[in-house]
């Protein structure tokens, strides 16, 4: 046997087409459909925040493709390392990411992993049902069950006379007038008598408020 011919056979031993391509296309289509519903029509419509749309879609697609490819290799160690690397993305240290955005990131990764790793034991209808349940849960939490959740923000307040306990109602009314927020309660924190200022933590219901009002950092 000619050694050169064996090498050529190994080099060109590639599969041009596999029936698994149809499975890949269907699973990827279902994945993108529900990711789009959750990210574009639930998250974005609720927050109007475009900063994370690219991240959610990019991580969802790459997570799906990596897991689908690793599943075909049938290597347990490689699968474990691949999943560890995917979820390790959450450990990246850049700007501070709020828990809400991290939750959507986890949902995008989780659905992509489920849709790509579910084998022939799980039918397409079962996979659609799983995705639908997660989507309905997110929709319900965002628009019904948690619609009246309070948001907390710390502000620097200069009318020092209003922080007295007997002037609490004046404090609330002044904060409502100046911020335009539906403030539920306020708590006085650190007081600086040299500058006549105090840190006040306000609790308000963000009814269609701009995303900037929902930030967790202290101004």
C-alpha cells in the first residue's frame, strides 16, 4: 500500500453532508425564536436598554454552537470543560452588571445549552414546551407579578432641615416634586453638617421611568 495515498485519504476524509444538519437547523431556529422573544420583545421593551442586546445574542449563538458540536464528539471531559468555559464568561470583570442583566444572560445561556444538548429522547415539541415555559415565566415576572417592585437609589440631599423625623412628610413631598418619581419611602443615611448635605436612600416604583433611574450605584 502506498503511504502517500493513505495520507491523502485521511486528509480528504471529510463529510460534506449529514442528516444532523436538519436537526441543527430546527434546534437553532427554535432557540433563536425564543431568545428573540425574551431579549427583544420582553427585556428591551421593558428597559429600552440596547447595551446588552449584542451580548445576549452573541453569547446565545456561540453557546448553542459549542454545545451542539461537543455533543457530536461524545467526549465527556470535553463537554464538561466546554460548559465550564461558557459559564465562566459570567466571571469577566468589566463594568458593573446589575443582577437583572445577569439573570437575562443566564437565561440566554441556559436556553441555548438546553436546545443544543437535548438528544433524540427529547422531541422538538418537548423542547418548544420547555422554551415556552421559560418565556412565559419571564413575561409574567416582568409584566404582572413583579410589576410593582420597588427600586432603590441613593441621592445627595441638601435641604438638611427636612431630614428631621418631624419633617418626614415634607422630605417625601420635596423628593417627589424634584425627582418626579413615585417615592414610597426614604431613609436618611450619612449626614455631613459641614456641607449641610445628607445621603438619602429613596424607594420608588419605576413606572415607565428611564433606565438611568434604575441604576444601583450611588450618586
